[in-house]
C-alpha cells in the first residue's frame, strides 16, 4: 500500500473551464481496463511542456516536441500499456497516426494534438485497437473527467494520483488541477513519467514556459524511486484563460507569485504521491542537503543517498546502518568535499560529525527513527548557503517481484 497517501475521490479534483477529458477501454495491453484518454482543450489554451532527457526518448515525446513548436495545441491523447519507445520509424508513424485519429474525432488538425504513451518499451502499439478507441474516448469528453483520467493513465501504480487547488487572483477564483502516474523507472531528468496540470488562469506563453520548467525542477526533478530515467517522461502545463482576471505578463506581480506558488505546490504533491506509491514502497524519505555552494551539488548528494540500493534496503529493514549514507555522500561527485565539516541527522538525531560518528549518537535512537513510515535525513555540507530536497522511498522485496513480473 502507498505510504501515507490519502485515497483520491472524485470530488477532490475540480473541473477546469476549457478542459474536457474522456477515457475508454482500448485493450492496448490488457482487456477490461480503461487505458486510452483524450483531453480536449478550448481554442486559445496555452500549453507548455518539459520532457525526458533520455537519449532513447520515445516516439510520442519526439512528436510532442514538434507539435508544441506550432504553438496551437487543442488536444492530448494518452495510452497506457505500451510505451511506443525503441520503435524506430514505425513508432513515429504510429504516434502521428494516433494524432490524426484524434484530429478527425475533434475536427482539428493532427499538429494540434500531443500524444503520450507509457508502458512496455520496445513493443509496437496495437494500432487497430488504439485508433478504434480514440473516437470513443473523444466522444466521452466532459469537464469532470479528471478522476477517470487519473485511473486511466496508471501502469504499475496501485492508486490514482491527483491534486486540486483554488486561489484568488484579482478577486477571481482560479483553479489548478493535475494528475500524474508513475511508480517505477523514476529518476526523472525533467519531470515524472506522465504529469498533466491545467489551470483556468490567464498567463502569457513565455511565463507559462518558465513556470513549467520551474515547477518541474522543484517537484518531479526532485524525486527518485530507482534511479532509472524513463524514455517517456512528460510534464504538461495548460492554461485556458477562463478565470476572468487580466493576463499575467509581469513576473514581479502578486498574480504571478500566487499562480507560481500554487502550481509548484500541486506539482510537488503529485511528485511526492509517485514516491509514496513507489513499487513496493514501505517508507517515504525526505532528504534535505544544505550548506552547499550551489543547488546542483546539493542535489548530487541527495540523489546519491536517495537512489543507493544499500541505503534503501537499510531503510526497508529499519536498520540504522548509517555508514551507507556517509558512503553515498562521499561518492556523490564533489571532489573537494571536506568530510570533517559534514554533519548528518536522521530525524532529530545527530548521527555524524567531524568525519565520523557523533559522540552523542546512540543506536537505539537511530532505530527509533528508522521504524517510522516517514523519515527525514538532513545533511549539512558546511560549504555554502544553498540547499535542495530530494524525496525517495525504500526498496522492498516487492520491488523485485513487481519488476520481475512486469511483462506478465
């Protein structure tokens, strides 16, 4: 079961004016499950995205980048079960054919459609089933489709993931709603495996593009489950301008600050939900690395700890074998690191200082913290004023079982 992740209910997700969503059963990989989603956007909706930096990026990622460059997106289409990655020219043709099917169903052009796929890599899409499902999903679109979409984009996820927020801008109510999926192959280099966030706010295209990058960096770019960067990672931010306030064009305005804070908060909660639902996870860990010269080196240390199999298995066993954390800090890649200045805490317990075990540390104190479902690790590098946070989970027996049986 996910680690302290509340059950998502339909009324938790608020509709966004200008966004309609529809799902259907396409039989893409398994029968009798919703696995094809179409999201229709009103004219004038602005869209921005960030994508995987995996050089083996999937065909739909390549097509998304091409279509986003046109600046006029009216629909998204998502399938689960088959990732359409490692599929060469045929994969690109299949992604474009999928866009054409959506365009025909919604009376738009193929270039106005963004395609997304998630699932098994190195397999081709069953195009007969997918193109048959697209008109059904498009025919089902409605503004209250977020809850169904959260379910339909799942793969090895055990629960759907979604978040909504409401804020005030110029006296108008502004809504932000998002869904995400992911439970394994998570160490993004941009965002999560799949994340979709929409708002009815009015914001200029340059600021929207800046916001999607900043939100990804502070949320989806700060998680790891297993250290593997997917071929299909995509995070999309949509703004329909339906809320009724004046367009946000100034990054020094209160409106921008409010919108930025809300979108980042939604993104962080979605990213944390992925970690809480990590494959086989029993512990949720927050790793704060402070005292760095820049954020990049803080994240190096955070990721070294967060994706170490030895650290993660120790947390699963509730074993305060904390030398593994020191080892991860040491190999993180900071060549001039002075380990004699570093301090490490496990929860509220000082574990290490002056290059070794803290004089005040007691094994029973470490064991007490390790027994909790949520654990904080804090590292002070003592070489600057910058900090970064990484969220991760443990490795359990079930992680191996899930991935050993993934294609079954």
